[in-house]
């Protein structure tokens, strides 16, 4: 585990959120055929007024998970089930559910030495 990944989880726990929702009648094209199906979406969000923290979070997400953000004012949103599951596994989540995972506690941080 890299320190950037632990920093992403801490950002989500502090000023971010994880949410999922059901998108009704989502258009999907499979082998040239159109289908309208319900689809579950997973969103990772981060909101902060400090531009430095927003840039740091965005660059960490790009470097670690290789996904791009959608920017809305002072907010970043990412859509990815893979990243959603990884952040949840590491302890990130809503206020009542987050925890510090064992993997993060065992991570060596060069800034603490």
C-alpha cells in the first residue's frame, strides 16, 4: 500500500463521501442492440474550499486508480465501483461507518519518521 492511497481514504473520511444509487432505465448498448435496464452506480465525492487539497486528491486518484474527476464548483466526483469497493475495504465511508483498517495502520509513512 502506498501513502497516497491512505491519504485518499483519509480525505474521503474527512470531507468526502461514498454513495450508491439505482439509475432507472439506463441505456446500454451490447453488440449493437439497445437495452434499457436498471443500473447501480457508485460515486466517490470530495468537497473542500482549499484548491491545494482538491488538486492533491485529484492527482492521487489519477496516480493510484487512473480515473478522472468531474468537477462541480469546489467538489470532485468519481464514478467507479472498483475504487468504491477499495476505499470501503480500507475503512472509508460515511460518518458512522468509517474506521482505520489494519492495512493502513501497518503502512510505513516516511513523513512520520
